């Protein structure tokens, strides 16, 4: 009992003096958790000193302070983490109501590893998570490569920025802006030169955040005005939602209904359990064929054009050899990789996309942003699918324009019966290969008032 009361008194004083009660739990960070650990150790040590002076710790088991410290730290950190998770979840749920009318996010790279970088990432996460997507961080020191700030990876150095941009584009991610969190006068000359070269060759805006916040004077020799908006952007950098996309989605209640989502989730769960042995076998084959990583992701426009990560098994070797030379795409694919693509086994990881709600079992296949024509944006009013009407009527051997027309026809005629037909025809396609159905293409083009003949 004496040790308990002494511990309570010491902890009350140490925690108050140390300011443990001054940080709102919903904003707790790793630094706050370290503060909990340090102050707990100090409180226990102080309690041990006073108790030893009182009764030489004779009635106190030697393991008690260790258990006490572990329980205090665990409770306080778990409570803070739970509060932060609850707050983040509530904020995310509140933002969902506005997502349908929002444009796709702008992709940003952040250059700099400092407190301002962390502040920027937290600000984006809190206030503009739907407008900005941070693809990663660029550092000046190579020793920082592979680490992360606020779960955003450090992709490389400024000198490697061109390679980083190329690697991102392989994944379907095109950077629109580079936000620099280092004052211009503190950037190394060769790093600044590399930034200016990237600005010229890649048509990417460079924005100095310290200047934007008024933390430094107007730099000289700048060719990029802070906060400038380019008059035109490459088509592949965003997927504009033109037309009455939201109204189209409401008119197709059968596609967006809760029943379809429940069927997708249930179907994906059952399929994951059923094909897990096959997926493990494919993963082993991929690891032996093209080495690690075995999963390839690429950013595609999803529901309402919002970008998401599409997962596949890798079927191609690395894009560069050991000497850093570029390998042509036709030389990167092995016979095993071609077989996996032919049988669609490389798309098994997309069942996870269906399970988490990014995709559906049946729907328009998610295209690359550069292939998503604005005049066909209505196809984005439903979740993209693992298979769809375009895939069972020609798939990879028909033109992109015909795929878009067939997808629009599906959106306008979607039903549970049609989904079942597509799933059955998908099984036939996997077994016997792609077959073009010219009648389906002509019908879809006729509905849109286009040229009746399929595109060459």
C-alpha cells in the first residue's frame, strides 16, 4: 500500500510537470509515445527511491515495478493510439460524402527531410487528402533512401529524381508538382540545378514551400512562381470527369446498389479462399521467374475517376540491366509471364481490390489514365471490374475505342443477369482465348450514335 500511494503521487507530479496531459490524444505521435515511456520510467524510479527510504522495499516484489511500468506505458499508448485512430476514421467518413463531386487528386512529390515536410504531410492528410496525393519524398542524402515520414516513402535523392519519376510512371503515377520544403538558399547548388533541369524537361511545377509560407524572401532567378497553375496539363496526368457522371451513376442503381457490393465482398472472400493455393503457387513461380517483388501495382482511375492502386503478379523482368541500360519491353517478358497474362492468373491479386471496395467482380476494366478519353467518362460512374463486357467481346485484341464503347453499353444496361453472363463468358475466354463479337460492338456503337463499324 505505501508503494502504491507513493507511485500514484510521483506519477501525478511527474506527468503534470512533464506536460503529458497537454497533447490532445487525437494528435498523438511517436514523440508523444516516447514521452510516455520516459516519464513513466522517471515516475517509477522516483517512487522506488521514496519507498526504499521508507521501508527498504521489503514488501515490494522485484518484478512489480517492471510490470507496473509495462502496464502504464501500454495503457497510455494504446489509449492515445485508439483516440487517434477513431478521430482519423471519423474524419475519413465525413469526407466520403463529398468525394463523388471531387476531381482526381493532384500528385505531388515532396523534396526535403525536415519538420516542414512532416507538417506538410500532416496538413495534406488533415485538410486536402482528396485534392493532393503525395507519391513520395525526395531527400538530399542517399542515406535516407528507403525510410519513411508519415508513412510516405523516401524514394531517392535529387540526383535520382529523373529515375524516380520514370519509376512512378511505370506504376501509372505522373507527378504534377514538386513541393520543396528546404529554403532555396540552403539547397546544395547541384541539387538546385537538378531541380531546374527536371522543371524544364518534365514540365513539372516546382514550388518552394518556405517562400509560400512567407518564411523567406523572394528568391532570385526563379522561373516558377509559387502556387502557379499551368494553363494546360498533359492528358495522362488527370482523368477529367465530364458529362453527367453522378447522374448516370444514380440512374444505374443496380450497379451501385448495396446488394452488388455485398455480392462482390462475399464473392471475393470465397474466391480468395478457393484460389489461395493457386495464388501461392503462382507467387512461387513469379519469384523464380522474375525475382522479387512478386506484386506489381499501377495507379488507375477508379470510381468517379479517383485513383487507386491496381495489383497484379509481376510478369516482366526489371526494366534496366545491371549496367543500368534500358531493356526493351519485348525482351522483358518470359514465356511464363506470357502464359500468366494469357490465362489471366496475373490478375489474381485484384481480388483484394474487390474485397476492399476499389473494384467489383464485374465492371469496366480500369484503363491507364492516358487511355481514358474524357468523352467516355461515364464508364467511371461505376466501380471498375476484374472482368467486363469489353473483355468477353474481344478483350485485348480490340481497339481502345471499342472497349470504351462496350463499357458505356454495360453501364447503361447493367443487371445481375448480365453480370452472370459476363462471368460465364469470362471462364470460356480464359480457356479458349479472346474472341471478337462484332455484333456486340456494332450494337454498342449504335446506342451511342457512332459509326457502326468496329474500329480498326
